[in-house]
């Protein structure tokens, strides 16, 4: 792995192989590269902010709640759905006066693949 010594010499950051490959292609090997790497290390979102962790946990909680409701209705949830569309969270263009629906639809997921990949991308 590519080693980078950031602004604090006692703190070393390691980058993944994919990140190293992207950096070697995108950035020239000169002083500008070192400055940009320092910037990337300094302003990294790792670990993810607490807000994203809490948001992900709440999305997973709502998904589990929806799975229980759908299972009780005789509609088992698999990798590709179905989504729970009867609730007050999903976006419905016919109910534009219910403004919370513009934000809360992020809590409705269609199957295990959908929730897993959304949370993974959100936390990366």
C-alpha cells in the first residue's frame, strides 16, 4: 500500500489500492501531488460523521419495521423487495401538501440489496 506522511509526521495514513491507483493516474508526481494528498488526508470523511451513522441506523431500523409489517401481511421481503408503500414516509406526487414526504422517502427501501448498498455507499 502507498504510504503518505501527512502534515503531522507522527501520523501516517494508508490508502487503499484503488485509491492509490486513482491518485497515480489523476495526479502528477510533483509538489502539487504532495499538496493535494495532504488536503485529501486532512479533509477525509473517515470515520463518517456521527450524523451519517445515526441516519444509517435509523434507516436500518425503519427497514426492519417495514419488513415486520410486510411479513405480517404475508409478503416476505427478499433481496429485491417489495417495498412498503402504504406508509406515510414514501413519496407520493398526489400528496404534495404532505411536505415531509420529500425527505422521508429516504427511509423506504426495496429489499435487502437496496438497504445494504445504500448504507455502504453512505458510510464510505
